[in-house]
C-alpha cells in the first residue's frame, strides 16, 4: 500500500518525477517490494521547487489545508514521504480511487 494511516496522520509514499510536461498523479509503482504513488510535476528539482510543487498539487487534489501537509522524508530524493495531519475518510477514499485508476 502506498500510504499508511495512524492516529489521524496519513503517511503517503511518493515517487516524484520533476521536469514533467504537466502536474499529475500518474500511477502506483512497486519499487523494492514497496508501493509508491507516482506524481509528476513541471517544477525543476532545484532549491526545493519540485517538493513545493508536489505539496501544492496534493493540497489541491486532496482538498486539505497547506498547514496540514508536510514533507517528512526524501527532500533530495525522488522517493519521498509526505505526512498529512487530520486525515479523514474522504482522503482515504480518494487514495483508493487513485489506486484503482492507476492500475
């Protein structure tokens, strides 16, 4: 599973692809027996621009506040972990929908 929910905090495992033609949630991919949500952003991976674009896209797509989401691991890597505080059933349902659409 590309996410884990504990105590209303959702941990999302992401493979970020910068310099894409558009910002989009693309697929679910398995890497070393772990699933990642593949997200493409137009931003370049310099000075945190791609990371900011990732968080901005997730805020918009999941309809959460910018204050409730943060990058917790992988600042300089393509494989990242994002934490979303106060995660609810709507967010989890949206993640399930993404998983179905990208398989």
